[in-house]
């Protein structure tokens, strides 16, 4: 077990550094800062609302993540398969779990950095009024969990293809479906053929409704379990996909 | 001593295409096995199964007695592997890359500097240690891959086309390196450069269509060439008839054929009966008749010809 942690940490360290070795990290961080700010201030009417909270800031994270998280995840495995380094990696004395977990954690930490760099908006709202910092904290937690779930999906999809563009598009679509599983667009399509139980189950997994609850400060075990179990599920799928698709 | 690498009836198919069809191998310490075959014969697939990267459909592979599928971590610790094309993390420098490999392999901090130093020296990487791998020439990239494979001084070293794309000096360097390391290790080298096999391998296996078609030392394999031991005689064109007459009575010669005619000279090849040594007798016969010979040499047979002969399947002899 300790060997798994040790090798996972080494993989994560390398992957994390790999983000910063290319312009990807800089571009991503700048775009993320710019867009979260723009959405919060212009579309979310951060100032005009006259309320000391970060709802306008968090409200647009799911849509940003839909675009940005698949971009972070797409290279994780597709690039290894394209360049052949997967053969190098998987013939090192490591468990496939170390590779899958290490890559996922590195990417999640990278998004964590991006999220942490939005701290000026937290300072701003505290200077302007007296926000409920507990709610802001759960907002960050919800945002980070949502990013993690998207990332697990994106990493899994990335293991299915050599092509990063395909990985990006597929991941964005799958994330979109999970995000929107509670809204009419998905539900109407589903209820025409699936029994209500299934439709309700799908609806209850909607990332968007759980996320919005957490951001409002309502952190239920259900929501946490949903995000965590989906992350675990997709990491499992990732391990299997890496084992199965090596050959092609 | 027991074999360090054992492959037992490996079989792998990709959809309808059978890539490897029942290959068994054993490589003992001190052996350098040359793994030959036309492109697409199943060399790389076999190596991927031996290293545990691909799971065979049937059969098994063991490194130092440990099955690569059921005890992958123990087996892979003893293994150094240079995959085909020497894939590397392009954004890293050789120094960072080798540190990463040393970390993963759990080489402790005291050993580490020494091990990395040795690998860097052996692969000749000093001058490029802090350059990004993506900016390196093909030869240097290959050497980084090699340094990675030998970093932990593995008992079993498997290299898929280690000299592909290198210039003659670099090839020579890599071959020297392989010979130096071969003493206690079991080494498998795949290649389609046949001179390489003669230069470094103690034994070679030729595969075609996923099956082993020949197995032996280079010398043993070359004996399979029909004109192994034949004598080629270069003479002035005018004396051809005299030579034929002089040799006609010799029982050890089965045939005399014309190899080449150019610039007033003729090359004749005398094929021996059962590969017997006939060169001294031929020389004596010709001298007796006072025939002037420009050149006289014994054909050893070329590995190229063995290769062509054993791998010439339905596509004919046009393989690379």
C-alpha cells in the first residue's frame, strides 16, 4: 500500500510539472482568471446586485469547466498513447492504479491552483461587505468537487483514444450530459423510453442541482457521495480502459 | 544456470490478424539474443508480451522466474526495456527524466547519483543533460531511452531496435555498450540490421508471420545458405574454359556457376559437396595447371541470405 502511495506521488509530481513545462498552464490560468472574472462582474452583475456573496462568481463555474476541464484532461492518456510513452510508463514497476491516480491528482491539483488564484474576488467581497465566508468556502468546495468529477470523466475518455481533440469533444459531451441530467432537455428525451425510476435516478445525479445546493451552503452527504463515487467510478473505468486499450 | 527470460507459446491476435503464433524462447545469463524478422513479423508484439505491456491471448512470459502477468511488479523491477522508437517525455530534460525513473524504481538517494552517473556516462549523455528531450537529435533521444533502460542495472534487458536511426558511429557505440553489459545479463535485441546480429548477438532467432523459423548462432544459421563454404574465383575472361576443365575432375565440387562478368574478368563460384572445405584443393589444382587467378575467396554465406530464405513466404523474397 505504501508503495502505491509512493509511486502515485512520483507520477503526480511529474504530471503536475508537465503542465507547467508547456504554455498550457499559463494559457489555462489566464483564461480561467479572465473568464471567471468576466462572468462574475458582467453577466453575474456582481456589483449591481448589491449583495455581499459570491453567487455570481460560482454560478458560471459549471459552464467554464465544461470547456476548460476537458482541455486539462485530454492530454492525460491520449498523449501517452500517441507518443508511445504509455509503453514506457506501464512497463515500469508500478500498479496501473498509481498511474491513473497520479495523473488524476496532478490535474486536480492544477485546477485547485487555478481556483486558489481567484482569491482576489474573495478579498474584494470581504472589503465591500460582510459575506458569509462559510458559504463561500462551501462554494469553493463544490466547485472543486465538480471539477474533480469532470476531470475523472475527462481522464477516462482520454484513455480511450490517441486523439486529443476527440478526447476533448467526447469529454465535454459526457460532462454536459451529467451536468444537465436534471433539466428538461435531457429528461424529456429520457422519459419517452425509459421508466420513471431510471429517469428519476438520472435526474437525482444531476451535477448542476447538487452543485447549486453546495454553492448555496447546503452541503448534504448525498451531494458529496455523488461526486466522490462518480470520481471513484470513472477512475476504476480509467484503470480498465488503460489495461484494455494499450494494444491499439 | 536457469533461463532469465522464458516465453512459453505466446499467442496474440489483433482481431482477425494473428500477430504472434506460438513463440517460445529461453534466454540465459550471458546470452545476447538477436530477434530478427521482416517488418510486421511480430517482433515488437512478442517483446511487448515478454515485458508485460501486452497480455498474451495464450501462453506466458517470465522474467527471472516471475510471470509478468501474475507478478508484474517483481518481474518489472528486474527488467530494463527500451520500447520501439524510444518514446520519452518530450518536455523533460534527460536529467529530470532519469531522476523520475530513479524515483519510480525506488533507487535510494545514496545510490541514485552514482547510478544516474553511470547510465549517463555509458549512454554518452553528458553534453545534453539539461536540454529538453524534444530538442535533441534522434541519436541522443535513443541514448536517453537506453540510459533509462540500464539505469537500475537490470538483470534482463530488452531493446526494440536500439540502433534504428543512429549514424554508424552511434551504432558502433551502442553495440559496444551491449557487449560490455552482456556478461551476467540476459539481453534481447530486436533488429532488422543483420550485421548487428553478427556484431553483438550470441544467438539469433528469426521469426516470420508470428512463428520462429530459425534459431541458432549466426554461424549455424549461415550454414543454411546453399553456397556456404563455396569458393569464388576471379580470373581473366579468357581462362574460364581452362579453369572449368581443371576443376571438372574434382569430386568435392557439385557445380560451377558464373557469378559475374565485367571488365574482362569472370567470377566463378564452385559449390562444395556438403559444405566441405575445398579451397586449398582448388588452389592447388589451379596452380598445377599454371592458371593465373586474380582473387580467390571462401564464401561464408550472408545472414541476409539466410534471412531471405527463411522468411520468403508467399510475398516472395522482397521483404526488407
